[in-house]
């Protein structure tokens, strides 16, 4: 990502938000929230029945926002596993970033994505604009900083999107490492391996300053991006 190229998006995000994103960012009705709560319960039961899910560091997750959760991404199971360990009250005020081609794949996927607040993104500018708008409205955001699913289960390089967001909104960034999801459902797998142990490690929230971001310069953004990646990698060495 050309960091200088996206400064105009940071300065005026509303100009880059798509019409579809605008509709999906509208406040939800009570029936919609109730439906989401029901889906949350179903997801909680299924993930707990089918996998051995545990979490470490849940006390580090802020109880109010806005904040950004930055997990690694190795498996299709990552979103439902994350959704089962985040309290419903927090999740109801949280949006996810999702590839438009996946979010709009079919009518069912489209409806479920809308219900669970997955915002469709098709390219970097609209992704940044939507994320900035979400934080501006004081909602939380779940953002996979690798930009795509890891094909080998390893932690790959991060895109600088989160650091760019922080140059405008200095909100807490919560590093998260999901372990075991790749083993439960690898890239080439056609069906998940049931009852696999999956551990979600949540690190302490980091500020922009703690990540070394003191300006909007390209060097600072690159360094902060590397620092966030290191924070998540370090969670893998936590016992």
C-alpha cells in the first residue's frame, strides 16, 4: 500500500465510503438486534460442541469502545471462534471487515454478513474509509491485518492499514492470536476436524504511541505495523 496515496482518505473518509457500506452502517432495529443475539447463542453452542475452545487474556478486552481487534487469520473458523469469546454486549457494537466477493457471494451469505455487521470492502481506499467511519461513529472494529488468510498457518507480513487508521484515531489496538484454527480447518481442507483444540490469546491493548507511531510519516507507519505484528507473534510464546 502506498501510504502517501491514502492520506486523502484519512483526511476525508466520507468521500470514499461506498453507497452499500453506507447502508450497512445504518443503526439496527430492535428485531435485528434480537436476531443477532439468537445467532450469537447458536454460534456459541455449536463452536463449544464441535471444538475445544478456550481463551486466555479475556480481561484485556476493553468493555467499551471504540477499539480495534487485530487477530491473525489462518482459517474460515476464525470469525465464528472470535465471535464466541467476545461478549454479546461488545459484539453488538462491533463491525468486521470482509472481502466484498465473499460477503456478497450469495443471498444467504449477504444476509448473514449484514446481520453480523460484516462490512464489504473491495479495495484499500474503501476499506480504510469504512474503518475510519466505524471508529468515528464510536463502534469497534475487527480487522485482520494480514489482509488475507494465511495459506500455511504462519503469521505473514501485515498491511499498514491499522497504523494508518491510528494516525487519525488513536484508539486502543487489541492484538489477538488464534492458535489451532488452521489445524482444525486448513486452507486445503474440505471439512473441519472436529474437537480440535483452539486457543484464543488476547494481548494487552496498545496505543499508537506504544506502537511507535508518533507521526503520520511513512517510516512511522511502517514501524508501527511491524511492532503490531511482533506483539501478535509474541503472544505465541506466552505460556
